[in-house]
C-alpha cells in the first residue's frame, strides 16, 4: 500500500457525517452537561448513546450491511471520534462500536454474528474485558476472576472475555447482569473504569479458540488507531477555544493575542495539531484499507504523536486561559483529563515508539 492510496482530507460523505455528528453534540452535549459526570450524575450517557446509536445509527458504523450495520470503514469511525473528542462526549463509542466490534468482526461464530446484529441495531452495547492500559492479549482462566480498570463495562450489557483453553484463546460473551461490576474513581469520569468480577464459563463463545488471540489483537489495534482521532478532536477544541479567547482577552489595555510570544506558541501548536490530524487520518485510512503491516506502523506513529500532542494542547489551553482556565467552571479541565487518560489507555507514547522501532528496524 502506498501513502497515495490513503485520503487525508474529508470527502463529501465525511463532511456530511461530521456536520451531522457535530450538530447533534452541540445540541445535546454541552460542557455544563458533561461536567455533571464528576458529581456522580451519569444520566447524560444513556440518553446521548441512544441518540448516537439508534437515531444516527453510529453503533453499527463498522459492521457490514450483511450483519445489519452501515458497512462503513475506519475512516468514517475516525470522523465520529474526532467530533466526540471535541465534545468530550461520555459515550461508549470507542469501547463498543470500535474495540468490541472489531474483536467480533475478526472471526465471529454464529453467536458472534447474532451479537453483531444487536450491536448494529443499537440494542446491545459491548465491552472487551481487558485492564487499562490495554496493550496485549491478556486471557483469563475459565474460573471466576476479577479484572481491574476495564473501560466501557459500566455502559455495556455484554462483556467480551478472552479465555485460555487447551485449543487457544476463545472470546466469550458474558451478560453484564451475571458479573459484579464495581465503579472506580477515574481521572476521566466521562470514560469511567470499573473492576469486573465474573465467571467466564457463564458466557457463550463468540470467537473460536483458534482465532481469539488474533481477534483481541485486532480490537486493541483498532482502538489505538482510532483513539488518535479522538485525541485530535480534543486538541482541535483546545486550540480553537484558546485562539478565540486570546482575541478578546485584554491585559494592560491590549489584546493578549497580540503579543508576539503568544503568537509563536499558538503557531507552533497549530502546526502540531495539523500534523496530528494527518497522522491520525493516515492510521484510520490504513486500517480501512486492511493493510496489516502498514496499519501497525501508522497506528504506532499516530498513537505516539497524538497522545503527547493532545496533552500538550490541553495544557496550553489551561495556561493561556490564565486564571479562568484553572477553574472548575471552565471546561478546559475536561479536555486535560480526557487527553491524559487517552494517552495511557492503549499504551504510552514511549511503548508505541519502541514497537515502531522494532517494526522498522531502528
């Protein structure tokens, strides 16, 4: 695959999808609504997810039409995640519609196909039971056990559990109602973590043992590749909001944005955000085209670069907003927490650089 085969700019379909998702989130997911999650109010999540999954049909974006989905690709999923990042939306799109769905799509059994149909219709939500940071396949024994810091478990009705068997690693679907799910304090309360205690034997096999390890790896790779787009969305909001603020903020009778030193900082941040956007879209494009080696390379590049960049952009937003940026009332802290949590979710940037170095032999 050559770089020329991957589109880095929005086509007409992408632009329409972006406009639709942005309009939906602007109407239903304001910062004042999101910040309630830090007071223990999780009422926004089910309402927002129902709208995105059922009304807009985004839960089945990656699922083929033959299984009831939209038959779209990682490119379209990346567009959605950029917009979700811009709004720090507290929905399980990444954990269910990307990671769990990618695991199932790798090699579903008959029960797996049935579950995909439920996910596509927005009737089911799934989560892969792996502890964060999630970087490798971590199968469980087929006995009752506990997994700490699982993302998406609180919003899921179905838990996908990798289980070690004599024939390999199979993936079982365990109803969330049959598990003990305990919320834990999370840095980013818009993507809450939970400790999960369950009996894997209670589940049905949705990916057979000979395919399970590869399926889980596919899900984690898709998560890392497309999380980069969410990180770009976070960075874009931070940059745009900071520029707008500095255009009106006055100090000593002068517009703050007129100071040369701040112009240089913003220019550097702008070029970095644009570079991150290109890296994230290339990773999504490679994933969409199905080139395994190029996808791994592009994912490690995007995860390493976008992970650091999102945190930098959020820190700049807090600092350049001055005193107001340090307050609870300003939404900048929501973006800093999301950026930092995203940075470690599927491996720290250093890990991705190490893996990239091994692949390209440097």
